[in-house]
C-alpha cells in the first residue's frame, strides 16, 4: 500500500505501457495500481525537486556512433529492483500516459517539461537527464534529443483515449481475442493486504561519484607536489597541458608550438597575458610564465577540456582549452569579469612560438628551421597565417592560423606581432616580454625577422561588474587555402558551441570504453608527466645502458617506455589499467611502448602468458571504435620472458624506461604514489629554516622607447672592444667572443651567455649551446649571493632588466672581462682559457669600497 492506495510492484518501478492500461477495468487491481503509481511518481518528483515521470528511456550517454544509450529507470518505492540513487532521468512520455489517470496534473507537468526545452519539432523528446555525473559543464540537466517511435506511439494512444471518449479502449474491447480473456481483467482488489514497511532509503551518493563521468580534478599549480599533465586530442591535433599553463600543441608528428624536455624551466607553451591599458607590466592568466604575486591561480582537468581560473581583487578570469573533434582546431576561450566599480580597458595578448616542424628538427637547429616560415597578417579576419615552405622536394607542407574566433566583448582594436624579437625584446624571459613595435613592410605586412612568433594583441573595454568573452583559435592544415573556411566557421558562435558539445560527448564515450576510475585517471595524468619529461629514474643495476640492446626485440628506444614486471595473475588488474591507458596516450599524441617482463615459472601451459595476450586482444576489440587502430599503431606492446633476456638487456630496459612498475597486486594509484619519491616530488623548506622564502614575481617590462643600442669602441692600446650594458642599452644581436686553444674552447656573449666544448664544438659540447639570437639563454651561471638577504647578484648582465646595475664589457683577444658595481661592491669577472690545457678559468675579483 502506497499513498493510501493498493499497488502492484514492478521490477524496476517504471510507469508501464499505454496499451496495457487501456485493457484494465476501472475497478480492477491493475487500474488502481496505475492511479497509485501516478501519485507515487508525483511524490518522488516533489521529493527530488524535479519534474515527475520516470520510466525506461534513453539517457545522456552515447556510444562511438553518437547513438544515445537506453536503460530502465523507475521510482524506488514502486520497484523490486531499484534504480541507482544518483540516477535521475525524467521521460515526458510517462506524463503523457498519466493523462489517463490525472489529466490536469499530467498536462501541468508536460508544460513544465516544455519550459525546460523538452519539446521539439516532432513533439516531446525522449528524456531529460538530471544525473549530475553526466553533465558536461555543471549544467542542471541535459536533454536527450531523440524520438523513440515506441514512446511516441504510446503517448498518442493515451492522449487519444483521453480526448476521444476512450475510443481506443472500445476498439480493444471489441476484438474477439480480448473479449475471450475479458473476465481476467476484472480482478478485484483484495480486501485484506498485509502492509509492508517502506523500502529502506538508499544512501546519498558521495560527491566523487557525482563527478566521476568527466573525471574532474582540481589542481593547485603552485603547490610543492608532482604536477600532472592532461592530453586533449581529436586523434590528429593534440594539446598537452600542465596545471601551470605550459605545454605543447601538435599536429600529427609536427609541433605547432615550441617545446623542450626541460621540467625545471618548463617555459614553453601557448600563453595569454593581460595588463591594464597604459600599464607597463604584463601578467599571465595562468601560473606560468608571468604570475602576479597577489593573484590566485587554479587549474581543473576534465576529460574534454582544461580550465584555468584566476582570481584577483579587481578581475576574475577563466580560460578554457579544448580541441574540436571535427576540425584540427584548438579553441581557447577567455572570460574576463570586471569586479571593480569603474570601467577598465585591458590589453589581452595571446602568443606562442611557432615551429611547424618535427620536434627533433626544431631542437637540432631552431634558427635554421625558422628560415622556412612565412607569416601573413589578415586584418579582415583578425588572423595571423603561418606556413612552412618545403626545404626539399617531398617535404611536408604545413599551414597554421592563429586568429580571434567568436567573441562577445567591446573590442577596441586587434593587432599582431610576428617577430619574436619584437615580442620578447633582447635577453628577456617570457615573464617579461617587451612588446616592442612590430616592423612592417610598406603595405603594412609584419616582418617576422626570420624568427616568427604567433601573437595577437586585443584591446577590450569592460564595464563595471560586466564580463567579456574572447575566443582565440589555432587551426592547422596542409594548405593555407583550407584555413580560410575554418576561420570563417569559428567566427560564428554556433560552431564554437557545437565543438564544445561534441568534445564533451566524445570524451564521455572514450572514458566509458576505457573504463578507468577517477583514481586511475589521476594516476595516469601523473604518469603522463613522467613520459613527456626526462626526470629521475630508478637505478638500472649493474651494466651499461646501451639502447642498441633493445633492437632485437623490435623496441627502438626512441619513444617513452613503461616497463611492467609481473610474476603472477595478481598483477593483471594493474596491467589492464596500463593497457587501457596506452590507446589514450597514443590518441593524445604521446605514443608509448608498454613492455611487460613476465617472470612466471616455465610450464607447458604458461597460463599468465596466455592471459596477458588475451587481455590485450580484448582491449583492442573494446576500443576499436573510440580509438582507431591507426591512432594506436605507433605505440608498441612487447611481452618478454624474463629468463630469455640477458642482464645487459635488462639494464638497458630499466635504464631507458620512463616508468618502472612491479605488478604485485597493488592498484595503479598506489604504485604511482610510491613513484613520486623516485620522480623527486619537491619538498617544503626545512622546519628549522626561519628565513623567508624567495618569491618569484613578474618583472616589469622596460618601456620600448627607452631601449637603445650601446656604442662600442676599440681601445687602441689593448685591442679590446668595449661597451656598456644595462637595462636600457642592449645589443640588437649577440656580440660574441670565441676563446679557444687547439683542443678546447668556449664562447661568451655580451650577456655572459655561452657554452664550452672539447675537441669539437658541435659534437663534444660540455654545456648546452643555443643559437637563439633573441634570448641568448645562458647555461653557465656565475652569481654572488648575499647570505643575509638571500639575494643574488649577477656578475654578468644576463637577462636582468629590473636592476639599475651597469656592466662594462671588454672583449679582448683570448679573454673577456665584465665589470660592475653593486652598491659599494666592485666586481671584475674575467673569462679565459689555459693556453695548452683543456681548462676554462673564471677569475672573480671583489673590492669593497664601503664602510661595512
């Protein structure tokens, strides 16, 4: 007995079907059960604060063909087998069927559903899904936009029965077959029914379960912990992002933006800067590269996108990054909210260093690779076009467009910078770009200076309390002509929204096919960082690490390697998680070799060996639609027998593997947590150190009009070339002195940067060399530290643009001298090499001219 009525329980508590309801006599048990079911449906809706009407229907989840999935749903107190407590799906056709019992209430509920958008061109759609875990962008519900003929037919019959004087009931009753069984449909309600207690209330789902579908993970980019990496991809265009905003964009095997395997600096990626109009200092909307010391940064990883949030007293910014599933286009949406009481004009700068080449080609000789890049500014499209000319016949051709896509803001102007020197300035880091005036041809086209950068500058005005939305897009194609239609497409809001919805839908499908839990997904994001960046690794044991030792197994050693040691079936669960991750890594542009070292005891059947192969085959079959074979072909799976491998081969495997895991029954997340110690998770300052930590803050950029070229002169007596360097005076190109003997040498520029070699300057470099004439980065540093204040003093100019210290540089034959004055401390630093020995000498002379 429910709500004062006798009711027949159903298996799942659904409402029923209309043709069956037509046959029930008004006083029969089944008819009374129908009335009670409607009342209970209404009570359940009020309890959940949702529209009522729950029955089996489609719900907001799709397969690889984008077909909605179908499942039984019901009200708990009407069901013998209950729907999970966190599932809330409302089917409009259930309300249409309820018109036969409570027409006024049913019509009111249908109007409520119509107000939520459930009614379309062909009537009411199949369902509204209120399940929290299936909402892509924290929306209250999603509409299942399909029509099921079965449900539409039942609705039509029910409405006809109400509006046409129960005509369908009469039609059914006149059928001879129905008349033969009519007496069975007049079963009276029993007078005595044993009351049963209400079903036990199911526990409410925890918050983690509600957000499990899109695997949401919030990360603090400034926390002293291992930082994960998220991969976004459509199978061709991929983006790797870290919580601090750094990363890389790829198209196939070509890098769109510059990237280096350097987890310490971690300075490359596509960045968005902002500053108030008229201000000199730029700050980034992510924690890297130019964080504001008083702004709060956070990042949120989801399956379909990455969201960066920034909070400050006067400004709130949200940056969302996703990859369009239909086109090879990366979309970065920026929402700026003015939290002040006055109107503000901001300059928003979106920039990345363009490569358009394989990563190894750019690493080997970036200056040479840049010679083949062309840039074109199309102001009518607000787009900067970049294309790579083929160097040799048969070389790949690649074109990229960086443009302002759909925007909802009061935009004052849009301009570009194509020359990296104009963007950065000489000897400056990415946390202090100069934004110099862009040199242009007579027709207004920007000159990239054979060192291109893709930079858009947008000035936007925001009223007090208002918001502005800007969309920056990066599209890649083989030919520049293909980009024209792409640019026009994403200038329209409907296509941006479509790309957002499709990215969420397909990410949901891939996650469901992989079957990864939120904990496993978080562990794989941590592993992705270890696969992309070279970091500390476990000791390889005895023996040399020779990559050639792996070649007989078909392992090149050029791709990241995950080595799994397994000896029993207890480790199959962990191996299954890693095998599920492999197609996800490959799909995201990070092809990874999984090497399994099986140490089970030799036997005739070899059950573990067979089970591993079967596990691999089942996985391929399961993900063949979500992750096509062409996407996973670059990744290798190698099942090796431990007793068939020599010690030197094991040493090579262990030494070259980015991640080494022992499958001993512990879950993946536990294993990865233990590996954090091997990977070198940063630790906090010692408890006994009471000195204040050194905080890195963004440095103010010098005003462009103050930058001047220093005046150099030769000294007749010594033959030295002398000039002065400070924050205002910088050379347009590196002024380098090469110092060497027959077997050893080094070079030093006016900034103090350079490198050292032995025997051969190209093949035997002792310290890294960079042919970057803009930044001229230094890899050999000579500093003084004040132990009281912990401040560092530069003995050479370097990239310090904030200090007022002037350095006098003297390049002589066989030596270079840097002189500077830090307060009352005079420092003279001399670089030279031994005449007949492979020794570099740096002589530092300090003189204190003060009273202390």
